[in-house]
C-alpha cells in the first residue's frame, strides 16, 4: 500500500504548475491523509487533494499467489463564494466536477510502474457540501479507486 500511495502522490504532484492538468493546485496541497478525515485546512491551502488508504483485503489466487485489492480514497476539496461555482466552476475557475475529471484522468488505468496487476479504476464518487463559514462554500468530492496487486506466497 505504501508504494501505491507514494505513486499516486508522485503522479498528481508531477501534474501541478503552469500549463499542467492540476495547475490550480499547489504541490504541497497534495498529501497522504488519514482515512475519512481531512487535516485542518486554511483557505490558502485550497484546492486540496488528500490520498487515504482504506483497505487491502487479500485472497488466494493460486497455490503460489495471493491477490491484494488496494482501495484508496482521494479527497478533492474546493471553496468558492457561490455554491453553483463550487460545483460547476465559473469562468476560468474550476469547480469540483472539473477537479474530479482532472484527477480521474491522471489516475484511471494507471499501473504505477507495474506495481498493480490490474489498472487503477474508479469505483465510486460521492460529494459533500461541508459548510458556509465566512460565506464560502466548501465542497468535497470523494473518489474511491481500486487496484489489484498479485504477489508470490506459499501455503503453510
């Protein structure tokens, strides 16, 4: 799981900066976080992308191989003074649906240097509007991805 988390973070950070897919996100605002939690965030830290390990169940594939299903959640966080702009964007500002498309486009079908046996796939998306402090709408998209890794193992 550690290799997968760092590979995701590296992939996303490689696409920040002018002219890149995530040009509107600062590199240090892409972090590994605890499952189902976000660190305290200030307006200057948004947009924010959190990468959380969720689960890694294993099963026997053959007598000599096991398969781990690595499940990771990606938390995309944006804020805007308008609820509509937070969702669909406004002019040159991206909304949460744009951010979701950008992150999904970078991660979907990745094998992360052959670490995964199957392509990294998006399995679920959910959204939450988390408040209106200081007349700002904070919206979070939760993207759940899964990738399978096969490794050698022997029966006891």
